C-alpha cells in the first residue's frame, strides 16, 4: 500500500513539473513547450535517465503509459513545440515515410528512381543492366564499369533489391 502511494505521488510530481513547462491554452489550440528546445526545434525532456521529445512525453503522460520506441508520436498541427494531446497521432516509421512520400514532403531516399536527387541511373538504364546480365555475356564487374556503379549495386539491381518496382 505504501509503495503505491509513493508511485502515485511521483507521477503527480512529474505531471506537475512537466505541465508547468507547457503553455496550456484552449483545447483546440497548440500548447507550446516552454522548456529546453533542441537544435531540431523540438522540446526536449529528460525522464528516468532517457531523453524524450516533449510531445512524446506529453502523449505518455496523457495516456498513462510508456509506448514502444517503434511508434512515433506525430503532431497533426506540425508545430514542433506543441504538447496538446488532441493534436497527436501515432504511426510507425515506415507508414510515416510512405505518407510523407505521397505528400511530396520528403526528398531523397523515399523518392523512387529518377525522382531521388541522388539517383545515378534512369529507369531505362536499370532495365538495360538487367537485360544484359540475363544474357550471361556480362559480369557484374563489367556492367558496373559500363554504368559507373559498383559491383554490389549491379548485384542489387539484378536481384531486384533496388528499383524493385521496375519490372
């Protein structure tokens, strides 16, 4: 019984300390974090020896439980300092990257093929590499030299580990 009271008082103290650093406003408005903000623009908090973004800890305090590191807590308002639980949704990294790619809000590896700013090949070149390799007349090394890519990249292309959507 005594241990339970200690836990509850620790939770109350944490809640009081945490929410004391949040500018709580109307339910539909953003509640901005007023504590430390990292270089990335997100509020940052140390809790039980771990670092959390303020909005992630706000979510856990609101729900009364920890959540797996595999899940993201996202602010639907896209305000990095917002700690209003009604502005949160959870997602997985994979799902979030797919959503960002669909919206066009992410560049680089989430973009396919030539839309990726770091792509060295065109769709036609990938198809040509696969066609030539299938003939048996060209090694991965020779194809790599021909297209200025590594042997490993040729291997990934012909085994459909890269550009796999391209049939």
